[in-house]
């Protein structure tokens, strides 16, 4: 079993010291989805949701969340992000909004948590903007799908 790096020798939680690690180009891609009824998705596609542009506002929320990850997750390092992009797609075949976040930096630690946070908050924003129409929506399948850079190299989900 791999050693958990967020605990010291006595078992106390601590922020990992990355000061000796070389800075490398880092990329993380995360995905998730918000499942909903076809009627609710039709509001998204038509742009007639009562609270406004669901996909545009969720995209901005995800970008903002990625930049605040270290404030939300106690042991994350604050990072200078060089790129955060979110793609939100209304998928009529699956009756959902598909969400993908891509986060980049050049640094001593990865941006997986930033990508996952971006997808999570974008999904929560979709839910918030549509909850009056569909309280049965479900946020599903949030996961890391790609990570590049650093000592551990490339990870791609199966």
C-alpha cells in the first residue's frame, strides 16, 4: 500500500513539503455530469431557465472554484494556475449536462484537486439554477480522467 503523504511520522495531518520538487508542467482533466429530466434539460438547451444562462454561469463558477481550491480543502497548496477551462454540454441523448474541466500550471505539485473542485462546483451550480424545475437531479461520476506532469508522470483513467 502506498504511503499517505499528508500524515507525518506520528500520524498528524500536515501539508506536504514540495520545496525540493522541481517545477514541471502540470495538467489535470476531470469530468462529471448532472442527470435530469428531458423537460429540465430542454430549459437549458432553450436558454429559458428562470435563473438565466445555466451553462455560462456554471462555467464561471467552476473557474472561480478552481482558483479557490486551497481555501476549501485544508491541505492543498495554493497554486498559480496558468489555465482553467470548463466545457459544459447539454447532452440530449443522456438527458444530462456533461462537465469537463482542464487545469494547467507549472509548479511543484499537481492540479488534480483544482480540476475536481471546478467540476464539483460547476455541477452544484447547474443544480442550484435548475432545482426549482427538478429536485430529482443527480450529480454523478465526478472523477479524474487525466493527469500529466510530476514524478508520477501520466495517469489516464480506464
